[in-house]
């Protein structure tokens, strides 16, 4: 983990200090958080053992917008190349440790930006594999985010129809602590929402909505069966 | 005076009824003497100008399924759907018009010219689908004076034939669609409270589960595929439907399946069948829960459950409703016919409100006491750019102005503000849907409102939407300071995929075909 962070820090943070000498601690943290976000983006890309061009491009665009400026591209490209090589070689980083640092230093809004980047990365090649979805689930826990908000972000950035093995509970924002009544109500709300989208003018949304309706009705069916069994 | 009729244009079956001389609706049998007509079409092989609609079309599917079409209703409003027969691409509207033409022809043969009709649609159909249904009627040479929601039509008929009062829930599970509607009924006064529905939940989905089971069993026994052609597929779809119907009467259904590798004795118990469709019925249960919540009611507040649609014959449907509401659902009206019968009553009421001279005194007398109050079927709003509370950034969001289930006629106003100094115009997008996220709502109109020059930001814009009893929406966007106003009228015609000229041309094309 530390090697990649050092690379990123040396190149990106070094550049940042030069440009922003005299900034306070919060800005220093912002720079560091953005670098850590890039590292997580790469980890998201590498977690299925393949780093596609589309995924790298997504990370690069995010990094360009959030870390560098157009007149300082040399160090930026150097950092990108080194980071790509690091992950291509099969190395990995301690994502939970990085997230721990992020949760201490960064406000909630920044943490949502980071998971958004990772969502965009895993969906960039048009399919979100099981390992990538597992990565996002972990990230949501490590970054201490709100399940409902993350579920809504998943709708937008990782639609169910591109998910290789959809985890219905995670997608719908359900968790084990919910009572049966709460689950029913939540499922009803989700059903209402997606049922209203099955006639959307956009075909991809219609497909997403039909898939979501299938998932919701299966969950409801499982809940009903469990209750019947208990009775 | 022409005959006033109501048509139930169903996914699997259709029916037509007329108002008799004293304003009572009656079903008109087709030329085969059947009271309902399969919504199936077959393009004759020997005579390309002949199109068969009904039972003959069903039977012909086994001979040449490529020339047959069923379940068109599922594709209403879908621009990408068409069926190519002899080089002509038939749209869902054109295909539906053939079914309507057959109904009209058979009815006219005995009762004179049928012209003014109301056609029923599922309650959850959006404007595009409603308009597509109207266009199909026009292509069939009908004067479509209105569209009525299927559960409302059923309730109209029910209330006109029985003494009813209290909160009624109409459970409409047909061949291809499901609707649940809650209404308050006091004698002949019917006030709709809310509707929910799914346009891909019905008999054909239940049949599919049996069909899949047959195919699976055959594969298991013979390690070979049962389905080797479209005709095989058509045949076993109908076998599956037959098994489903048997299971509504008996505990077990048995069928010999004659495949190319050998014969299979297929058996299915009612219990296994009910298990196989339980997730689909759970969807119907969820929609009931949602409708009850929208109506601010619980199951114990419902006084009666009225069944509509052939799929409600399944014992499991009736048992589930009994378990939920604590009483057996009402089965005193014919589930296949009540929608068409109610549509005819609505046609009479509509004609009376439009031009009472078109309705005979006898009919007017029969209908005069019926009073129906409907609600808005969808939410309508506009796109705006508020500041997101969480991120503090400006986002594009959909803001609902007129909410679904508001009693008609209705009107609602909201204030918005210009965003920039010297803003010269406002981009106005009218939406249909409840989502705040603009990606998930349909944009139904796009207009621009020019603004006076040299003004600061945050000038107020008053947006008012109203919706009348004839399903016409009026929107006004007023710059409060200058009184400059943009008025937008949206009737169902706005959603047409065909203009009048195209309808005329298509009608001429279709006139060349003989529907039998």
C-alpha cells in the first residue's frame, strides 16, 4: 500500500504544495484525500484482475479534474504510469486502511465523491463483475456511508442490468437489522419507484427497471415464504 | 342516432358492448356467436388481403406462426415494435386496429353502424399508450369519444347493477396487465381514490411458467429440445394456458406432450403451479399495499373487493385476497365482460356531456343518475435547478406540480425563480413521472419563455398546471413582474405518433385488407 501512496504523494502532493504554498491544514488534507481517492480508483479497477482502458480513462479524467491542471502534465502522467504498473504487477493496497484515514480527514460529501469515482470505474467497461461489486460493498462499509444514498448512487452509476451477480439486498438498501415490516415497506417503496420507470422513454432505463422489479419480487417472495414457514 | 358502444381491447381477449334502448349495456357476440374474441391476428397465406382475427387466428398459429400475432397490447406505444408481413411493417397501433375492426364489423352486422365508442385501457397506461389506443380506434373507422380505465369501467358496471356502498377495491388481473383501483362508492356516485398497476403482469406470464416447466421436463426425460420451431412454441404456449385453466378447476392437470424424440406424460399439481407463480402474485400484493398506502387506508377499511379479468379465476388469487381482507372477493359480475359493459356506460355518459341530442331519451334516462369522479393518472411536473442540500451544488431535478391521484378537475401552482442576471429566456420542460431524478421521468413537452431584458436574478415565475375531466392538461408559465405568460395545452392528441394525415393514409391502406 505504502509504495503506491508514496508514488502518488511524491508526484501529486509534491506538485500541489508548490502551487499552494501557505494553505492551511484542511487543504493539505484535501490534496491527500484526492490522491487516496485515485489509489482507491485503481484498486477498484484492479480488483477483478483486469484493468481495462475504459477504467483507466475514467480514473485519469477524475484525477485531471481533481488533482492536476493542464500546464503540469508531466508529473501527472509519470504518476499515472507508475500507478498503473504497480497494479498491473499484481500488487495491492490496504483499502480499509486508506478508508480509515479518509473517514478521519474528510467530510461526508468527499467520501461520496470517492465511492462515485469507484462506481464509475467498475461500470466503465459495461459490466460490473462480482469482485467489483464486492469491492464497492466493502468501500461503503469502510467509508461509513449511508446505505440509502449509496443505493441511489448505484442506480445511477452501476445499474442492475450491468451487474454480473446483483446483490439485491445491497442494491435496495436492505440490511439484517430491519424488521420484517420495515423490509416489506422498503420493498413496496422500491417497487413503486421502479414500476413507475418501466415505461420510461429510454430503453436502458426500461431494462434496468424490469430487472429491479424481478429482484424486488423475489425478495418479497423470500420474505413471505420465511414468514409462512415460521407460522 | 348511431349505436353507442364500449370496447374492452384486451391483451388476450376483447369484447364489445352497446347501450340498449333504456341505457343498459349488453355484450354483442362475434360472428362465431362468442361473447369475447381472442385478440389474435393471422395473415392468411393463400389470400394476402385477408386477415383473420379471433379463434381462427389462434388455430392458424400452429400452421404458420410467423404470420400470426398475439399480445399486441403489451407493445402499445412502443415505437420500435413492428411485425413484418409480406414486406409491410405492421405497428402495434395498426395491429390493434384490426382487432377493433373485427369487433366493429361483427357488431355492426346485427346492430347497425357502430361509430361512437369508448375504449378501455389499463389504469396505469401513460398518455402515449392511451393515445396509441385512440389512434387504433380511428384507424378502425371508429369515432373514439373517450378512453376509460378498465377498473373504473368495471366499477361503473358493478355500481349500476348492484346496490353498493363503501370503499371498493377493484382487482383487475387480465391476460397481460394488472390494475388495482380503490374507490368510494355510494349508490351511483363513484369517486376514484387511486390506482396502481403493472402492464406486464397477467395470464400470459403465468402460462409462461407452465410452458417453461413442460420444456424443462421434456429436456430432462429425452435430453432433447421439445421446441424446434415457432409453431411448436405457439402450440405449447396454448397447452400451457390450457393446463392453467384446468388447474383452476382441479387439483392436478395431466397432458400428453408429443415431441420429436418421444411422448411425455406431463403432470402438474395446483400446489406446484401456485408455487411457481408466487413471485408474480407477490407483485400484485405489493401493488395492493402501495394503493392502500396512497389511499391512506388499511385492508380492514375496504368493504368489498371486486374481481375483474380472467386470471382472477385462479383459486390462489381469491384465497390470497380472502387472507388479506378477511372476506371473500365479489364474483357476482362476469370478469370477462364487465369492462366492456362499463365502457359502454361511460360512452353514454360522455356523449351526454358532449352533446345530449346525440343520446336517445331512453338511454339518457338510464344513465342520468350515474356520477363518476376520476383522478389524475400520473404526476406532472417540470425540470428546475435547485441547490442540492447535501452537496450545496446546483443540480437539475424534476419538481412535481400536479400529483397523481388528485381528483379531477384539478389545478396546482408553484413558484420558481430565474437563475441569472439578465436571463433572456427560460427553458421549460414539462414532465410526466414522480421521480426527482430527471433521467427517470418522461419529457412530454419542451418550450421556451422569453424574458424582459436587464433584470436581476431570482425574478419569480409562477407555474400553474390544470387537468380537466376530458384529460386535457393546461400549463401556464408566468413571469410575475412583466405578466408575460406562456400557455401550453396538452391534450391526448399531443402524444400521438400519427398525425391526422397519416391516420387518413393508413386508414386507406388498411381498407385494402379484408378482416374476417
